[in-house]
C-alpha cells in the first residue's frame, strides 16, 4: 500500500493565506485607536492608505472564514486518504496539529496576560479585550476559549483556532468511521447550512464546519477534475465567479450579499489558487516563507499592539494612528517578527514535540 502523500506544493494557496493574514492585520489596525475597551476619536476613512486598503479595513475579518476554507482544502488534500485508510492514527494526527498550534498559543497567552495586567494598572481597564480572568485563562490553556460562546479573552484572535480544533476532531471522526465520499461532504454542508439558515445556534463551530467543508469539497472536485477535460471549464467558471463581484459590486451591494459572499467566492478562488505555479526554486521558497508566517502574524499582532501602546504611553507620546509611516513601520515589524518567531520558536518547538512524541520530525504530512 502506498502510504505517501502527494508531493504537490500548493504555492497558490500559500499566497492566498498570506493575503488573508494581511487582510486581518489591516482590519485590526483600528485597535491602535482604542483606549481601554472603546475607540476614541476614530475616523475610519482617515486610516493610512485607506483608499487602496478600503476593503481590508472594512471587511478584513472575512479573512478568518477564508482561512478556514483554505485549511479545509489542505486537510482534505493531504489527510483524507491517510485517515480513511488508517495510515495515520488519531494520536499522530493531533500531535501533528497541536505541535504546530499550541507552543505559540501558550507563549502569547502568557505574554498578553502580563501585558494586560500592566495596562490595567495604568489605565484602569483592559486593552480591547475584557474577559481576562482566571476562568478564561484556564479555558485558553485548553484551547477551549470559544467552544461555548464565552466571548473574546486574552489573545483574542485564538478564538478561531479554538473552534478549529473541534472541527479537526469532527473531520477525523467522519473520515475514519463514516467515509470520504463526496456525498458525505455534501451532507455535512447541507446539515450545517440548515442549522445556519434556521439560526439554531450562534456557535462559530457551525460556521467553521461549513467553510472547512467547502474547502474540502473544493479539494475533492479538484482531485476529480485534475488533468481532465473538465478542469479548464471549472477554472474558467471560477475566474468568472472571482472577477464578477470585484467588477460589479459596490459597497452598498456588497453589504447585501456579504453573509453568503464567501460561500461562493472562496471555493472559486481556492480552486484557482490550487493550480500549479511554475516558479523558480528561489521564488517558491519565498512564497512558502510568506505562508509560514501567517500563524505567527495572527497570534502576535495583538500583543505587539499592546506593547507599542504601553511604550508610547510610558513616554507620553501620542499614538500616531493616522500616520502612514507608523502604519508601514508596524506592518514591517509584524512581518519581521513573524518570520523570526517561526524560525526561532515555532519550527524548533514543533520539531521537538513531534520528535519526542512519536518521531515525526521528518514526516511528509503538512504542518
């Protein structure tokens, strides 16, 4: 039995991951205008480079759902056969995932807990996020911060990862004990859509399942149509789906379709992104490096913002929120720190845990 996984590098998806991360960073730039839990003297359209980044400033939060969709594609692409055929065990699967996610989560949780204590002493309130108590700290320790709608706490962006880990469990159990057929993926989407349409729960878990399995369905369709006569047709259709809203929609019309926009747009864009990119080794390595920075940029940007706010406050310097130079400096700092953290902390900790847990350092499975 062949127990290896496809070696195809999904460089287009790495680019999409990076763009999604940037969208989230731009969307959260407004947090510099917070004093405690409230925006102060905030004018959205005066933010740096507002015109070119307008959609990121207004709708960058959709990057989270888009991440879920990309993750679904990658997991179905890489893990589907291995889990279904019992090549990879549940223990190995979760070691692979948690070794990637948990070390940086734990480190940033401790960091932001300390920073919030300092901020509270200076300002009499917490910065941006208010649920910074013992109960929420314990939930954060177990990546359970948003399993039951408990609200945002500590390093708030981890909420999406908290939801994801439950979807990973669901994904594993469905593949192992029910099957990998396309109709099963469609059934999951139908049930999730029914729950969402009838508003049977406000839990983000259902949202995550829907987007994750949309990405999974895209991966299944891509595999079925790859190198067939249907691929060009689906690629052309996907291009129309992606380009049409960019050309036809304005801000008002986009607001009307926003709840379902990504359900159509994300799979089409991901299908296009999954096409093989023929680039030099140097460019390929650069694209992979950008993709590897996304998780660290996602988890460090709020602690970094809090550090900057505390330092400026200590020197009585007014927050240069509307300065384009400050914006550029902040973005460069996030990206440089993300790269450094990935190389010096994320990757070494990941390899250490995998090696100690089950000798997985040289695994071909995705991180």
